[in-house]
C-alpha cells in the first residue's frame, strides 16, 4: 500500500537527520494518513479512503466530499477517487434537469 493521500496526492518527502556532530543521514517524512469513511451526499453512500489529516481538514472546510471533489483537478486524485468524482458530476448534472 503506497503512502499517498488519495485526495490531495500528498506523499513522502526525503530529508536528512542531522546529528549534534553535523553528520547527515537520509530519512523520510511520511504524511499522517488515516483510513476514513466519508459520505457522499449526491450518491447517498459512504466511501472508504486513505486520506491525510490535511486533506480531511480541507474537505471539511469546503463543505463535504462532493464540493471538494468538484473543485479539485484530476491530476492529484487517485484512480478510485477520479471514478467517484465522475459519478458525482454525472449525478449533479442530472439533478437540476
């Protein structure tokens, strides 16, 4: 399982551990990923995703999963979430008609 947020695309970063003697060794900084169940209002179902805490706060700030997905570009999203976004957009276009 890759350590990448399915919503924001946030992944691991690489840096150095620096000792008191200024020795540098490589290390990785991993995102704080959580397994979360988010509810889609348009589809009326829940979706299990692996999301960073930053991504989760962003979703809540915008007003839910549906609003967030419609405003986000596809290049950061995982394949599973891109498919979900398509379904939500299709449902949203059908509703006003």
